[in-house]
């Protein structure tokens, strides 16, 4: 790693901030500090940070609120809770905010540094992603100066066809699906991704299409079968729900074990 | 909660293992998950759960911490050794600080206290699947971008050599 990982220490006790901060700097990390929640969120907004060491008892905004806000705004941020008042409620909040560790005071500075080391080593992929994002941002800045239009293919004309399979009718352009004997007022609204998946299945009813092929159609990117399945799951869930409630076809989409999905013709 | 009238035929969304020693609760949860479009198996004790994890790949496990034969945290540790990508939602009646901290360290997807409504549990499942999908999406996008950057750099190097 060319750049040192950056760590934000949030604690209202100046003594804790400086002692932990110095130890982390000696271990080669870049350290920032904040004395309360508001300052912590300001610092996170101002500069990328890899890991936040968070005391939960803070003046003003509560530590759990800081944790929930930060994890929502920065899903890649690693959070280690460091608290003198451990309790179940705050620990549950830590699980739900995706915190990676929960340390109880009193604890030696040594142990804190060790926990940080372990966490960062276990999440090197996240650090690499951050480095990549920075490289990308710089590239984008450089690219912004170029006339990009000539590199980009003109957008495909919108597909305004209507697909039919059994009793299902899919209006691709308007992203609506309904039962053939239902009026358009009862159609379910689909997202762009849901439309793409359903259109692929309806184009070849009964044929099994692998998750990878479906996901590539949606995202235009190559990925492993496992990744494709993870991406499709919430999407299939929503799609099945809509087919059940609006088109009367709860069982239209089927799974073929791990081979993929297909549309059952009624 | 939306229900699927025909539950055996619909596409399952996620494969879920319910680990709870109360058979009523486990089968109720299994039924609710199936109605919500998932495929669910149940295990009444820890060793049974680990057997199931050795024979099938699951997306998510809903785990009671108070099991007759092993501690829930032990089950979670072994389960993650067997299937590192498994999402775990803890659902427990007898909770204590120590086990919640263990759940943080093992990166549980959620921690629910009994009694939790079925709708709340199903919602937690969907939320966990969505978070996982978002992570995978970001991973795939970044990989695509880094591959594209690499190709660009290689063609730059080729241009310079000419």
C-alpha cells in the first residue's frame, strides 16, 4: 500500500485521543481526531477515511447515532466501537451498523492498535477499492477535459415492443407487467432492472437462463455465477412479489436448482 | 407482508437455514419464509445445523443462540468456516452483552430479539440480501473499471513504444 490507511479517532477525552492517536501514528497510520459526533461526521465528509474508532458516550449527538449515520453514508468505512459503558443495546446497534469490532475500556493502547491492525489486514480489499476509486476519480477528471461524445455509441433507440408469454403481458418501454385479461390500470410498475430480467425470461418461455447471463443483461458486466446470484436475489424477490400481486402469477418465475431461472408458461 | 398463494412452485429467492430448538417457531418461520418466496430448511440443534451446512450451500442462516447441544456463537463460528459467505441473522430470546459482542466480531448481518414478528424477520432477511447485493454490485463494477483501466494503460504503453 503506497498510502497509509487513514484512521479517525472519535472520543471526547483528549487524553484518549492523543495517546491512541500517537500510538497509531507510530504504527504508520494517518490519524485524524474528533471530539464529538458532529465533528466526526464533518471530518468523514471532508476526507476519505478507512477506519473510525468510535467512543459511544459523546457530548451532543450520541455515538450510536454517529455510527448509524456514518455506516449509511459510507458503507465502506470500517467501524470499531471503543466504549467505557458497554451495554447490550449499543452492541446490537453495532451489529446493525455493520461495525467490525466492539472493544471495552479499560483497554491498553497496545490492544487498540492490535485490533486496528487485525481489522485492516482482514479488509485489505476495501483499502484497495479505495485506492482504485481515487485513481478513477483522477482519471475522470482528466477525461472531463476531453470531448467524450465521439467515443460513446449513440444510445440505442428505446425498445417499445410488447412481450407476451402465456397470460403475462410486458410493456418494455413503459416497464409495466400485467395479466392479459387485466386492464392497464392494474399493471405493476417495474424497475429498469426488473424489466430487463423479465423480458429476457419472457422472450424464451420455459428455457432456463443462467443467473450469469441474466445479470450480464442487466448490468452489462461479466461476473461469476455466485456474484450474479447475489445480485439477482433481491431483484427476483421483488419481481415475484409484483407478479403475484398484480398479474396473478405467483409461480411464473421458477428456479432450476442452481442452473438458473425460467418462466413457466401457464 | 405480501404472500405467495402457491408456495411450492414459485422461484425461491434465497436458500435459508432456520436454526431453533422450538419446533413451533422453526416451522412457523419456515412457512413464512417459503410464503415470502424463499426456500427454507430447519435444524433443531447445532450439530444438525452444521450437518446441513456441510451438504448444502445456503445464502442465509437465522440462528437462535440458545441451543441444546452447542452455544449459538460456536455454531456461527463453525458455520462461517464452512461457508464464509453465509449471512447470519441472530434471533434470540436470551441475549447477553457477551454474545452480542461476539456477533459484532463475527460480522452478523443482524441481531433480533425474541419475540420478533414474522414480518420483521422477513424484512431483516430482505435487508441483508439487499446489502449483500449492493456490496457485490460495487465489487463487480470496480473490477470492470479496473480491467478497463488496465487495458487503457497497456494500449498507452503500446502507443509509446511505436
